[in-house]
């Protein structure tokens, strides 16, 4: 029996939580940290990855709405340590989104 989209979304939503930069830094160092644009639903992006929806993921990557966290962004988060970071693990990746305050 396959999991329905709503069940998958709910499961991912339940695994999504606020997080401090210090907990994300090791994932950045391993190249496993991906940033999700504020225009997107973090949970929907995670769900697309679990469904292996390559067409949608490529579109987000092509428009820089989903990208690997770069050095400049990591430095910014390290300096500011914002309390608006949310993350979810979709192995082997960690998706992070800075939400508006």
C-alpha cells in the first residue's frame, strides 16, 4: 500500500522544525545543506524530493529557488544566527529555509 500525498506531507511537516545555525553548520561542511527559497513551501519541496520528482526539482534549481548553501550564505547565517531558520532532513540532504520574521 502506498502512502498518500497528504500522509507524506503530514509526516514531513511533523519532521520540520526551527533550528539554529550551529546545528546546520556540520551539514554545510559536508555539502549536504540545501536552501529553499521563501517563495516555496519547504515541506512541498521535501515531498518532491522524496517522490523523486526530477522535473520539478530541476525547475526549482534552474530558477535558484533550491540551491546548495554557498559560503556567503553560510557566513551570513553564522554571523546573524537568525531564529527564523527551519529545516527538515531528506536523507542525505538537509533542507533549510529562512522564514520572514
